[in-house]
C-alpha cells in the first residue's frame, strides 16, 4: 500500500511511475489527495473542539474551587454544546478515512526506475541466459506422456478425485517431488534462511497484508464458513509472521524459507498451454522471503536472483532471466525478475520463479517496522522469490533428460532421490 505522505510530496512522480505500469486511472491519485485534505479538515476540527472541551473543563474546575458556581454552570453548558458536535464529526472522519483507504488500495506499487516500459510479456527485458538446450533423441515425448510411460503422475485420477488441474503423483513421481522439496529447502537453509512450516490457510487480515486482497480475491480458494483462504504461496503466511511487529535493526536481514502446497484457481486458463504440469490448481513450491533494511533491499534482490540462478544451474537446466516490464508486473511489486527454464519437448520457455522487491508496499499494510540508528521508526522492505516452484521444474527435468534407458536425473538429486535414473 502506498503512503499518502509520499503521494502528496511526489504527486507528479507517482503519476509518471504509475504510467510505466500502463495504469490509466490517474483520477484515483487526485481523489486520494482530495480525501486526505478532507480527512485533515475533519481531524483538525475534531482536535480544535476537543481542545476547547479540555481547556473549558479545566477552567470549570478552577471556578468551582473559587466557589463561582454560576459561571461554572455557564461553562458547563458550553462544554456540553462542544461535546454534542463531536459524534457527528467523528462519523464524518471515519467515513472519509474509509473512502481514503478504499482509494489507496486501488493503487498498485510504484515501479522501480529500472523497470522497462511495456505492456505485454513480449516487452520484458532479457537479462541473461544460462545452460545448454538439449538435443533430444528421435521419438521424444512431452512430460505428460513421460509421466504416463513411467507411471509417475496420474492426471486422470486427479480429475476423478478433485477435478482438472489436481495431479496425483505416484511411486517414483511422488519420490521425485519429495527429493526436490528437500533439496530446495536444504539449499536455502545452507544460505542462511530459517525454515518455517506455516498453515496452509490464512485469514483475511493475512491475505490483505501481502496484497492478495483485494487484488487477487477471485484467484484464491475461499472457505466461507470459516472465513479462510487457501494460500496461493508460502509468501502470504510467512511474511505475516512479523505483522504488527517492531524488529530490531541488528536482526535485519530476516531470512525465511518454507515449503507449502499452493492453491490457485487460475480462472480462465485453458488450451494447450495448460496441459500436464504447465498450469495446475494445486502444486508444491519452496519460497524464500527476506525483510531488510530499505537501503540494502536492491542489493539483496540481486543476491536473491543469484541464489535462484545457482539453484537452476545445479539442476543443469537451460534458463533465462527476464526483468519484467511495467505492464507485466504483479500489483504489489516494485521490480520483478522472472526465471524461465527451457522445455525441450515442448520447445518453449516455462516460468519457474519470480523474485521481487516490494519495498514498503507490503510492510506498510502489515506495519513491520524497525528503529533506525537515529531512533526513528521506519518500515522495512520485503522481498520474496520462488526457490523453486515444482511443476514446471519437473516438466523440464523429465523432458530435457529423457534417454533410451529412461530419465537421467542431474547428479545433485542422486542423494535425495536415491538413484540417477527413472526407468
């Protein structure tokens, strides 16, 4: 959530930076300023009347001590008149504050100065590529055929049990999931991240804190009887661990990692691009989250990008890193890098991770603060990234590593999976 004080002080800059996102509703920014002016007016009037009540009440006490009852009674009437105005002003103040918050929540985060202009994924900026695209043998298969051939994933059974987009992993397919999750967690823990195992459902306040509400309400599964949401990512519960907390400056950065299943409705998704594991409603993901000193957040962002890049290199997958353009960034992000791996059998790039800096957009909602060296209260910056999302990693591992004998897994997974070959 943007801060009103920043909007007031940098009005044109805010509009210019929102334009990089192709955000057309400039009127919202102007309404925020107008509503804040109205809020200040009612706040000032409330405080002015309250000050009169306080000073007059004090004066009444002094008159009573002097036994000047008649004058004291006259002032009591004035106090009553002043007090009678306060409920109406309070109601107006509450109403304008609600309207102000409603308008602010419509504003996305401001893009960083390095975010390229653009509207679609085609406008994203290639940062670098790594790895080597494999040359597959004749008669190679896409991952959904390989999953069937080696009895790893049953998409039809998932459809029977739940519905489309809920695959069932079986045998070596389930074991590969566990191996990847454990490897990703160990990799993150060795880099200084503390592991958490959070709830897989959250309340409205938690979903609001990281910006899923009200922006992504239609994309989350909701349990109305309990008022809970199934999490779309571990970022939601884990970042909220520090909601409404004042952390110590010496404790920054706070580095957290978690494995969770993730649930996303993916409403409107259909066609060949959603086949197999390309787009599912339930999937496993390991996440990394950091809360950091604002002065260091972009340095930390680059460190997190390198962290994910080295993880992909260890899996020997061809990858590329993209800096997302303004029109393709998420609502809450200030700068996002996407990682894609090359899927040889499908001849396409598949997104497997997003690493983002949210600056104070989330922490302002969650009130995660620290005292700086001057004793001033500051909001920390929050960052997160996938490290990694499993479905498309599994798709690329199966497709890119198919040989005559089966699926030849990268060396780094041998200890976790217990073998190098799926056959």
